[in-house]
């Protein structure tokens, strides 16, 4: 009996897989492609189709090239290509492991290294929790995968042919994608009932987000982000700011890493709790996102977090508009940070290319040899010393505390009140039984930072400056302890990772009463400060004074490094409505439609609307006024 031909049997086996892969991808994308194609013409439709089907093109191309390689006369070329297929499978497995630990895929990680600079690569590698020996071993495995994998596949094919069997590695790759994609397609049907299950598996299963697309959502909404002011518009509006004749108060703006609202208690943070009794009584507060860069950006620019990438990529680096206003008013601005302010180039974006808006800046780059808690103590002492110096000009102090970032820190001799706690822990692998001890460690770190804030408040009181100073204390984002199946932050958009306290103690001018259910958001902090200074910013800033935000409205986005977020929610203290752009990597300034994916209550529990109630209509009834301040409402 003649042996089966490698060419014919391989092609016959792979053709059905190619057809199935293409069919599944087309079927899953059709709901997104059809409306776009119906409203597009010519080249625009073709470009959109290619962009949407990029994963289908990759899968089919791999299968086609593998079959064509069977006709290559060069044995070396066949060997290299088959080794490349083995490398693809290895990378899929590594991507699974990396995503489970860091909630980031390999291409995104590489992109972030390019965005942040290669000097950030060691830090990203260290955050995986892998030892240097394991990393070195992994690098060696990747280097030898192509030649060794190619040889093993070739030897396996020859051995199988002797038994009248045919083995196709590219077919196995396609089958892997098809199996995981089909399983995710099954979950897609039930995504309304199990949204977290779908989202988690979509991120972990091999290459499935690209293969299966996003959930169809509950409804669609036509939204296009309002453009930021052009340079000329901003300069013209800045010219309208007039300097008041009265003396201006000092400003203290303190950001505490990963601060949760439930950490503001007499037991955990007595000084912050006392300060809160002198502050505006917000019903709720939420950060601009689940990552530091979005919180800092929205706080200092008074912009919504969706415009983060647009501002960072701007070639006009004059610094954040609120800081420029302070400079025009005659403020000396001093920055004391235990964190690295070069993070995502925020130092340049917020304070100007050459720090031209600042009188001084100290951050962790100047304190590299110190622990986080030592850096926090140092910046506290430095800020207090500067505040004690006589000055004829008003001053603004910006402090960034780091000790409350995981793994949570305090000095060795600090008398911590909460026990027991682990001496060290790995946030990548945490079980429910470990959470109480880790939470105690977090509370101890907050207690320590609270003592530093207490030192500042005590110094202001002793100098007679407390009543005459504007003091704001808030977190950059929240922190999660498995409430939604995750740890820490920057890996999921939910209440725990975005809820953060905002304590705003005004000075002098009495603010109007806050509206019922007022929700504080970082975007509104500087507009509220300027109101107290007697400065009307008008349309210069996106943010508004807290008491003018009627009805309550806030927006939080899921961090994606320096790229545009594709997932965000809006919140009014009662409803939390989640949206997702229809592509994984949107261009915010071009996207015109979003999917409403979930409607939840304040605790992030999904809401079931009564029969006959249209989701879009219900959302617009509660949020249309707030949405119009940030978006241009368009066709759905």
C-alpha cells in the first residue's frame, strides 16, 4: 500500500480548518462589520474590513503558508517555518501566564516598554515576580525553540508518515484557536448573565480577544469625545484670567497611592478623619481610572481621563492649564514626590518640558537609595521646612505619598496597630484566606501615611495657617482585595479599583451647598480651588466646581498604558453604567459609537431593568446632561 502523500493529506486536512477558522471569525464579527459597511464607501469600507479581520487574516495566513511550505524545496526553509509555528504555540502559553499575573498581553507589554522607554523594562520584568534565573531560563528556551522545535516537528512528521499518519502543527494551532474561540462564543451568548466570567476568560484564553471580538452589549450609544482646546484657543482663554487684588491662600494638594474610602476611619487614619470633618461632605467619590497615570492626569489637568493619550502626544508641552493659571496668579509651586514623576512623561505633561511651571521638584529619582516609607518621611519634612520659610508669594505644595502602594510599607520602628500581617506576599497569587492579613498590612501603611499628613496639619495649625489654607487629600485610585476576583489595581475596571476618598477643605469664601448625592471626581478639584480664589475659568477647563455638577456625574476609565482606554464607566452615585468601544485599540478622537455593556448599582451589582424599558433610554434619562459636557452626542 502506498504511503499517503505529505502534500495531499496535509492540504486536505487543513483546508476544512482554514474554512472553519474564517467562518467563525466572519460570523462573530458580522454584527460589527455590517453597520459600518452599510454607512461606508470604497476604500473606507475595505480598510475597516481589514482592520476588523486582522486576526482572521493572521490565522488563515499561517495555515496557508504552512501548506505552501510543503512545496518548498529548501529543507532549511521548511525547518525554520515549522520552528516558527512551535514558537507561536510557546508564546501563546507564555502570554497566558503573563496575563494571569499582570493582566497584560505580550504585545501590549512590548508597546508599553517602547512608550515608557527601555529603562522601564527592568521594573516591568521585576513586577512579574519571577526570579532572574527563571527569566534567563525562559530566554534560553525562546532562543532554541525555533531550531529545536523545527527539528522535532520534522522528525515527528517522518515517524508518523511511517505509520500512514499525517501531523500538521499549523492545523493544531488553528484547532486551538477554534476550540477556545468556540467556547468563548458559547459564553458570549450568556455574557449578559455572566459578564465577569466572559471578560476574565476573554482576557486569558489564547488570542481570543482578537479572534472573538467584544461582547455585543446591551445597546449602543452614539458618542464622540469633544476635542480639547487648540493651543491658540487655550492661550486666548488664559488671557481672560485676571489676578485678584486680595491675598491668596496657600494650597496643599496631597495624593496618597491606592487609598480606599473605607480606610478613612478613626482607627486607621485618625488625622484624615479629623480633616474630613472640616471638609465638604461628599456622598461619594471616584477616581478618573484604575491606574495612577489617569488619576494624576485628570487631577492636574482638570480633563477627563479619555483624553490622556491626546494630551501626552501633544507637541505643545507648556504644562497643565491649572498649573499655568497658578503661575499667572503668582504662586510658587513646589512638588515633593516619593514616586517617579517621569511615569508616562507626566512630569513634562503636567509641569512643562523644562519644569518651567515649578519653583522646585523632588521625586524618587533623587531619593533612589531610600525605601518608600523613608521617601515619604523625607518629602514630608522637606515640605514642612519650605512652608516654614517666609514668603511674599502664595505657595502651592503638591505631595505624592508612595508607602500605600503594594506591598505596603512603613518604617521598621513604626508602631503598627493591625495584626497579623504577612512579612511579604505576592500579589499575583493570593487566596481568600490570605486577604485579611494583607488587608492588615495595607491598613498599617495607611496609618503610617496618615501620621505624616497629621504632621503637616499640625504644622499648619502651629503657624496659624490651617484656616487660611486650601487642603485637598485624595487617592490616585482605589485598591481591590478580591472583591471582584482581582488584587490591587490597574487590572480591572470596577468599584473597588476606582473608589477613592477626596477630602477638600476650603478656605475663606464659603461654597454653596453641595447638591444631593454629590459625587466628587478628580477632574473637578482645580476648578473648585479656583472658585475659592475668586477665579472664573469658564470653558477653559473641562472640570466644574463640585457644587455646580448637577446632576452628579463622574467618568472612570480602565488604564491601558499610554494608549486610549477602550473601557470606561459613568457614575451618578446610584447607577454605574459601563461602556466599551467596539475595537480593542480605539482612537478616542475618531470613535463615534460605544457599546453599553453593563448597568449596575452603586455596589457594582447588575441591575435588571423592567420588561419594556429600553436600556439606552434609561441611561440617557439619568446621564444625558453629564455626557453632553464631555461628548458630542451622535447617531446610534
